[in-house]
């Protein structure tokens, strides 16, 4: 998944307007109207991270000052140890100071997501299971957060309610049951490429959904043993996704039970921010 400037420009402008509604009072008082060239480096602190969103930081600084020179020093999706640099900037000090906080807020968030995602991906290595994100994203940041998941080696689930049919618990209740829900979806969907996934909470529901023609099952809050039983029940006829109660400590056990996908909400709603600092240097340093 690539991330274009036009996809995040609105987000960047809103964030800058929030942080810089009129002027940078401190910089104005200290620097006045004078131009002062400065160099800055983004340093990884604390622990190793997986890089994600470095171009977005560049978009922020260039939104403030188009004359800024931005040099990327780490590839997207690469592991960057503590003490190493992510990028370098050269520009007027006022512009660098004005964009610093917004750029770091976004970058620390995206690197945190990518780093957590890579930990999950590494935990299931060799099983053939794909790690998926969910729609449990920060309002307004979905494109950025889902991009960070892919940078960490994960895969995107649907981007929005418009992207696929996923019948969940409340849909089933509203429709009157698993069979009526699947029947309604089959009768009204258009296109042979549109598939229907349905959430089930136990093996009896899984059996009912399978018999009723579901194209894919979402096993919600199953134990690894019950996932294994569901895998045996389905016997390869349709894909299986597992979600609910899955963390770094037990994801391997779920993967070894044999599903096709494991979706993890905490990738986007609970990933801790990476520790990154922007350090100013004199141009000649």
C-alpha cells in the first residue's frame, strides 16, 4: 500500500491549523522576522522500531515551508535500532519549529503501529496465517493507520462499510438469525466477486452458517482448541478468520490452530507511540 500526499494533505492541514492557529508565539519572540538556516535530525530513542510514515513527516514540513530539504535515511518497513536516524531536514528554523510537533505526533504513531504489527507477523511466521487490521481506527486517521499496518508486514481488512459484506452479531439480531441474514445478503448483493463473511460465536453457529452458504467465517472469541475444531469442520471449503482476545502472547497458538487470517484491533487502537526526537544542529555540524 502506497501513501500519497493528496491522501493525507487534508489531515496535515487540520493538524497544523490546530497547533498553529495564528502564529508561533515562542519562535516569533525569539527569532523575529530573521531567517536562520538550521539542520535537524530525527533520532530513534529507547528501542528499535519499524519505520512507517517518514514521507508524511516530510509532507508536514513542506506544507509549512516548501523550501525545506528533506532527506529520508530509513526505508519504510525497515527495522531501525535506537540511536539511528530516520530523516534529516535543512531549512529555516522557524519552519522546522512550526512543523516539529505535528510531524513527530504522526510519525511516532505510525511507527508504533508498524512496530506492533511486525511483532505479530513475526510471532506467526511459518504458519501461513495473515495478520489483518480492523476498522478500530482513530477517526480521521484510518488511511494513515492502515498504511502503517502494511509497512509492518500486516494486511488490510476492509477500509469502510462500503468495501465488503461482514455480518456481525448485531446484524444477525436485526435480521432475525444467521440463516435469514445470509439469505438476505445473497438475494440482494450484486456481482459474483462480492463475498459474504459472517461472525459466529460457537461451533453450532459455525455449522449453521456453513450450511447456509457463508463464503467466509469470522470466529469471534474462540479458544485455540475451538478454532482447530472449526478448521476441521470447514475442511478447507471456505476461509476462516479469527478475532477477539488475541495478543502477542497467544497469537502463535491461534495461528497453529489453522485459520487463514487473524484480525487484531489493537494494532491501530492500542499501539504505543515510538520514541523519536527531532534534534536541531547547526548547518555546519
